[in-house]
């Protein structure tokens, strides 16, 4: 049985869509692999190991606390903070960033982490090490043991940054080009890349990633018998899911409130918008003073209850990969209206099982149409649920992931 070591932050219990996708994958894969999870956490080894063993009884758990630093690392980090403070005092932060182009990973900064991972690989005869999320892309540089390496590409960073670039800022475009080259070069140092959609796989191939790429979607746990009969619901409001810390969420909600929310309220003045996830007190204070009928619900323990009897909005204009929030909505039979990038890579069709719109007026019109037509709400609810049960099943997920691992292990990896 293939020994797979997954390097992970402390994602349990899941607090974000990304955490949920990773945990769901672990939950399924533990039955098909000799699964090892190396948790980078701060809650202590005993407590962390216990909670993961309870949630994933067939997996083996390793642990590393990033707060445990030797003297060199401590001095190094203090020096970096002092340098940043001086740049801020003398107002040269932007210039310094442009000149330095902080693209490479500082190997010394993560020396203890790399040593711990390599030691775990050696002690447990690991066959494949898997990293995921942009923050760990360059960690592959620190693996010196003779082991295969796989990277799960949740969101391609140079794609996201390109969507924010100003055509007139030559320095920013130059920096972006170098970062893109560096990101592609690092992906080519892996034995395989896993993308969450075929769109991202094709994009990477077109941009010069020669490493074998496998498209394997993020996994949502299919739930049955939890859907709502919208024709019996008296009040239907809107809901958005996502924390402010993820920049596309903040940009998207700012656009929605300016471009679509007033037109929705003009037709449905009593409609409420509930924003689920952690947002800063400054943003809450600012937006609630400008816009009416918006409520910040914070982090919720039961996302399904927060979604049901509502229409989800997904005004996301930046990013790659796929939005777990849409999968969770469809999983609960919750109708949604999204922008094109928000719905990218999931296979939903405008007018068939959702509405997709990139113009503020059209977005508002589509929301108002759903709020006024319960039969259409129910049709979208049923069609969206049918789409994910057929497209994002456990069997298809296991097949796509195991294909990658078996090919990498056997030395025959290729684009799939």
C-alpha cells in the first residue's frame, strides 16, 4: 500500500472551505492508502494527535510546532521585523518590495520544519509527500530525502494577481512576471500537480507547467434528505459565505453592495443579507452604516442551517480553483447566483441549475427573479443537487486521486 504523507496546517475542525476540502479528502483516502498526516499546529502534540486520531482513525499523525525555534531562527525573525519597521518609519516599504522582489523561500527560516519532515519521511519509509495551498508550494525545496512530491494547487497565485494588475503599473507587471516564472518553475520541480478543476489544469499546461497534472476536484460530503421545499418557505433572504481575510471575498462583497444590493432592495425592500464568516469590526461598522438590511453572522458551527431557506450569492471576480461555498450550497439544495469566475470549474450552467452574471444590474435582476419565483427556486434547488451528486461523488474523487498517486509511485505520471 502506498505510503502518502500529507503536510497540513491544523485544519480540524475545518474553519474555511479549503480546510473542509482537505479534511474531506483525508477522510476518504485513509481507506485506500497508508495515510500519514503531518500537522503543523500550536495546540500541543498530545491534544492535536488525539483529535486527529478520533476524526481519522485509520491515519497516522505526525506533529510540528512552528513556535519552537532555535536561537538562530529567533534572531533571524527579529532582524526581519526590525527591517520591516525601519522601512515603514522611513516610508520605503513599497520601494523596498519592488527592489527586493521577495520571491524565494528563505530556507533558514523553515530549517526546523524541513528537518522534521525529512526525519518523518525517513523513519516511516514514505513513498509520496503531498503539499497543498500556495503558502507551502516552495516547501518542496526543503525535502532532500529520495521521495516523490505532489502539490495540490487550490488557487494559482499568479492568476489571482494578474486579475488585480493595473495595465499602467510597469513595475507591478514586471514583478508579477518574475513571480509567475518562479511559481511555474517550482511546480515543475514536483513529480505531479493536482488541480481542483480541468480549467486550471489546462491553464497550467498552456502557461508552461511540464510536470504531469491531474484534475481532481475538492470533495464535499454529499448529504441526503436535508433539502428544503422552497414553495413552503414564507421568507427567503440572501446569504454570502466567506471570511474577510480572503481578499476576493472582500472585493466581491464590496462590488455587490455598490452595484447590486440597492436594486435588489428596491424590488424586495424587506430582504436581508447575511454574511457568514469572520469580518473585522471596522468593516462591519462601515458597511452597516452605509447599507441597510445587512447582518454579519460571524463563524457558524452549522453551515447548512445558515444556508437553508436562503439564496446564496457568490460575487467573486478573482481566483482560480473552485469555490467550496457553491458545492456546499448545492449540496443543501440552496439556489445561487454567481459571477463567472465564482462558478468556474464546477460545471454549473446559467439558467439550468443556477444564474451566472458579471454585470451588477443583471446580477440584481437574477436575484430578484429568484426571490419572486418559488417554482424556479425549487427547480434550481433540485437541479444543483442532482449535478453535484452525479459529478462530485466519492467514487469519482477516489478514482482521480488514486490514479495520480499510483502513477507517481509507478513512475508513469502524465497529464490527466
